């Protein structure tokens, strides 16, 4: 068996909303095209997904578009959501979303893990991953806070 490498990257942001609102937003894959530019299409129920649910994502890469078939493997309301997809090009992808209440709002952390990548990403790839994550987090923050401002009295 060929050697593989584990790759993990976490990014976080504080959002002015309760943890449940943040997690419900990001765990509904139908919101992903709003905040993740690489997501081109989602086939999923339009609700926060629970452990055991499955959904499909068409995702753009530098080499074109691929379909990721996700399964939700864990959920703790208002705290944790984990989904996994197996791919031929990079191995398993694990997306882990956590929320933590802080005095300034909810700290939302998005961690993506490739437990057995065929090879380590280049420094340029890591910089691109970090830049894309910053865009995603800013989009999530804006969307969740905008939704809150439209429902407040």
C-alpha cells in the first residue's frame, strides 16, 4: 500500500448569533452555494442534516468539477456536525463544524481533514485553502448576521 499523509486545516470566526443558529445554517448543505464558491450544486433536503443523512455536492476543482457523496456521521445540536465523503482524487474528506459560545458571540470553527491524502499539499495549495476558507467564513458570518437582523423586532 502506498504511503499517505494526514492533512488537517482549521479556520474560525466569531459570529453574532446563538450557536444553534450558526450550526443549523452551516449544516444545511443547501446554504453551501451561498458561502462556498467551489460548491456548484447541492442535492439535499433543505434543512439542517442529522447523523445518517446523505447528500451530494458538485464541487469545482482546478481540474474541473467532481461530485462528492457525503454522509453525516455525527451531530450534537448547537455544538457539532461532522460529514464525510470518499474521493478517488484525495481520499476521504471529513468536514467538522463546531460552535462555542463566547462573550463576543459564537465561535464557529470549520475543520477539514484528509486522513490519508496521497501526498501532502504544496505550500501554494495551503495558501489557497486558507484564502478560500477566509472567504467562506466571511460569507457565513454575513449571511447568519443578515438573517438575524431581518428577524429581529
